[in-house]
């Protein structure tokens, strides 16, 4: 029976009828905030651009954060939890077997997308169809290739009975250790990660916790630190009155000029965004220790100094109740640390000059890799920068030195590993990596594939719109320029295992692929090359 006026409306979630009383809620609000379905992730709400909140509506994939709940009244909503248990297990095992999930934030939505693709009768041998289906999704970790491998692997794993062997615990420990070495923070692997159960801070916050969000300009509900605290996320966002972030249509040249000199190669870059999908989040009990915003991943160095944990501690003590602190996607774009812009020239002998936006630790990182570069730090209006962002400074220096050599050669990273890369005639990116004992080749290959994707995307298409006054104008996740699954070249990774102590190898792959892609494009002086 239909609900009467003022009585709300009904939707069916994973087979159970749910009454929604608030006409203004999105489907994501209902699923995550009202029902506590934690597999449905919020990576960009309300932008509808990352795909992390994808669910099935009458069997068809739908992005929940831009779907008004009223629009799906009376219809059947299927989340990851609502999939047939055997189907869900098959997907989890496929992603684990191929390295298709690292942090696990994006994969629940991707699994729902793939389940919808199956309903349409897509062939699991058709990688192109799967890649096209991922157009509504972003994955920052894996480089897409392991995800497409999972699409192909699924039919061979669904319905099989998994029998634990005596060596499984050791293999899982090796896989977790490799993931931790590559990610830079404690990480876990396995089928549970693909199901989004890696332990993200906001997923494990206590029920009934207060919610804090950043206030909009002129918001009267804000405290002295600019936070709005309310009983629910929906109410906090309403009180905060933030204007949704947008992508600018304007563009600006890199802010720094190459020093005058007789250079064999020059390079100018802009700000770039780490682009992690789980926006900064933490929670804390009064008098307790806040949950780490790192969750099941290091965010490529972008969250190592996130302020949300300390804010959660402060607010919990002030209010005497548990408090969740959540950044939005525009918050990460405006306030999260970026890769600093550089402008540099290098001579054939490897000497030269690099000008870089003032960033603690950046000069030492550059000089450690390229001692022949004289480094000058300058103040530039713009968002915060960090030398902890993956490869900041030294990867640009490595690319410049490779350019004058005419080939990447073997590039070593601060984490101890080394790598080399080439771009084949057909566009395939071939990588060799030395990272000590592989521990788990599937995990290592996944991280190297992801590093190759990040490097390719960085050199060819990624840039953050920052105006001359230093204001960030690109506030949507799609505006960062991250390359899609359909546009990413094939990556072939060869692991060179010499049995030595395991060390980080994917950061070396990042630098080596950046150098190889730039050389393949004949070293145009401005990155991104294709914008």
C-alpha cells in the first residue's frame, strides 16, 4: 500500500521494505546514514563522479549520491550485501586473486557495476566491455588492469569451495607485508578488502555519534574553528550551507618559470592532487584516541598530516560525546596537500637548476636523487604542498635526468627499490621492478600497475586548476584528470626477485614510467602533455 501524504515513502533494500520519512534524502543518505550499509562508500557526494556509492536499482547500476530517494520509491535496491552470497564471494575472491583491490574503497561499487553488466549478458572474455562499463568509476590504487583481470577471473572462481591450506596464514602475512611496504602504512589484503571491509574510519564509527563538517562562508552555525556539529550528517550539511564544488572552465599556465640557461631539457609542472578516493575522516570518543584517517591505505602520502583526527579529539572532548569528522571532496581539493609545482632545466651532464614551490623537505628530496641540481624554493600562492606526496620533487628530477640520457635506465626510489620502463610501439608500458623478495607477486604487481597508471596519468592529463591568487578552482574529482580504464594503456610488469630484503618498488615504478612516457612523447616542456 502506498504511503499517504506526510507518511513518507517506501523503498525495498536488499529484500526488506524501508520507510523513508525525509523527502530530501538521497539514496546514499538512506543506505549509509539511515540503514548503516557501510559497503556503499561516499567518495565525492554529491558530485556523482567516483562511482564508489554504486548500487543496483531493479538490477541496473545507479550512483546513489545523486539519486533522490523519492525517485526510487517502491523499487528494489540491491547493495553489495544484498547480492547472492555465492556471487559476492566469487567477486571477492576474484579481486583478491588478481590484486584488483588495494585499499578497497572503490571495489564494492565496481562489483555492483560488474553484477549489472552480467545481467546484460556481457562476456567475461570481453575486457573492453568491462573497461567501458567502468567509465562512471575511479580507482586510484590499481591502475585498472587488475580490476579487468578480476572481471575475466570471476567465472573460474564463483561457486568454488575454498579450502584453507596449512600455508595460507603465511601467504596472507606475506601479502599484507608487501601491501604495507608499498602503501607506506599498515594494510591488509584478502577477499574482505574487496568487499569494502578494510577498516575505514567512518565505517567503524559508533552508531549515534555526532557529525562535524566544515562550514560554508557566513554560516551562523559554525564554531570558532569553522566546524558545524549536528546529530546526523544530513543535518550537519544542511546547517553548513556549503555550495557544492564545481570544475572550472578556465586554465592557467604553470606558476613557475624555468631559470635562464642553456638547457638540454626543461620541465614546468602545476599543482597536482593525490586523488585518493576516501576523503579524510576520523572519529573519537571523549578522552579517547581518534581513529586514523589512513584506514586501509596511505593515500599516497596525502593524509599523513591530516588535521581531521585532532579535530575529532577536540570536538569529542568539547561535546562530551563521540564525534565523526568528515571532509567533503571540495575540502580535500582546497585543503589537502598537493605535489608542489616545479620549473627546471638540466644540462647534458646532469647539472642544472630547479625552482620549486616552498615545501618542507622538498629540497633535500630533490638533492638526494639529483645532487647536480641547484634547488631554489619560492613562495607561490596556492594550496598546501607536501614532500610526502608520492615521489614529490625527486621523481621530476629523475625524469629530467632520464630525458638527457634518452632513456629512463634503472631509477632507484628512497624506499630502496628500483625500476625501469619503456613504452612499446603499440603503446604498452613495460616495467621491470626490483623490490627485494617479492613476498606476494600478485600484490606487488598490483601496486606497480597502480604506480604506472598514476605516472602515466600525471604526465599526460593530470593538473589542478589554481588561479593566480592561489584559489583552487577544480573542486570535483573528475576535474583532476585521472585517466579512465578505457584510456589506460596495457601495463606489463616483470618482477626481478633477487631474494634480498623486501623494499618498496612501486615508487620507483612511478618515477620510471613517468620518465618513459615523457621520453616517448619527445619531452614537451610542460606537464600534463596532453591537456
